């Protein structure tokens, strides 16, 4: 007898020999071309966020327990209202949906055990106006970020403090890396993020939108709490994990601010620095979010 999930959602069976399944494997390992703006998501909470955000699902794959390579599924491990609602929504949103076997699941995502749901999800594309149209007037610029976990945490920080968005210069880590989705708690799908190919391109975007630039620099003379950020549009620039901001940002005469280091470490994690500076700016403007 088929499981409840299989009876409710009769889907074609697929395996790793089919391109849709192989594409998930490539996305999960961050091996697709950089300009292929899809990421791999897995598990219940990730799919629930995808659904709430209204993101586009390219391919949805799911594996109940005890599904063999012929599609037989005698077990019934998915019979909860929460899971059934997520399955129904994902199948409804996806361009294509497939049932996969446990053997296929092991090939696509080693370490996962059924029941499991997997998807290839398209990331939204944001233009300059999406980063500057909000009344918040607060933007984060991240230069040369190398690690996907840090990039995801920066996106989550932008979301948490209600900033307009994130502008990336000299990017190394890819937005499509699944680690970005996890570290951002899915907010990579809902937070405006734009990648610039050069500092000049980013500066052109900021100037056109009327932003004043503040660069985080541990060697700066002025501590961040002694700077009057005012009510003008403000862009806070943080640098890479090892080298800080690139010379393209340092040599422009921008305002430079420091977070005092009172211990032996010479700097904070880039996401921690961004959070301190963004929340300070919001606090000074009297627009800090309330609990």
C-alpha cells in the first residue's frame, strides 16, 4: 500500500540518471556556473521559508521512507499536518516534482535519511532601486567576503536591523552556495542583494541614490559611537575576513570608523562588526526596532 504522501501527491519517479536530480547535486556542491542563480535547499524549515517568501522552485524532489527504485512506498512517515501542508505547497510551486528512492537520496545528498525533501530554488534578482527605495536609508556594503557562512550571516543581519539591502563588491563567496541560505536563515530570498563587479560600479550606485559612505577600519581614529550618523542616507562598508576593505574603498576620502578592540584580538568577525555599526546607526536615528 502506498503512503499517505504518495497517495496525495502522485509524482513521477526519478533517479540520478535524470538531469533534474543531477542538477540538485551540482547546486548542493556549489558546482554550477556562478551566473546560474539557483541554490539547493533541503529539509522542512528551509522549504517552509521558501514557500513563505514566494520564491520560485525549479525542481522539487522528495523521498518518503521505504521507497524503492520502482516507486513502492509502503511506509507512512509523512502523515502530519505540517509536513503535508509543506509538501502540497512545494509541489504546487515547483516547475517539476519527482519521487526519489532512498538510494537516489544517498547519491544526491549523502548524510540525509528519509523522509527528506530537496529542491532547486531560484534566487531573486534585485536592481539598484530595490536597494535604495526604502525609507530606512541604511545600506550595508560588504567588500571581498570569502566565506559563505559569513555572507549568509551578513544577509541575516541586514534583515534583522531592517536595512535596505546589501551591496557586494569584489565578491568571492557565492550567493548560490547552500551555506549562504542556511546561515541567512533563508533571508537570502527576501533581502535585496546586488553584486557589483568593481568598487567604481558600487560608488556610482551609491552616489546616484544619495548615500554617504562610512568605512569600517580598525585603524581609524574615530570610535563608531562618537560619529553622528545623522538622518542622511548611510552606507556602511565592511571588509573581508583577512584583509579588510580594499584600497578602492580606503583611498576615497570616506568617513572611517573603528570598533575599539579591548582585548588581544585585532578585529571582530565581519558579521559582528556589521551588526554593531548598523544597529548603532539605527539607534542614533531613533528607529531601532522594538522587541
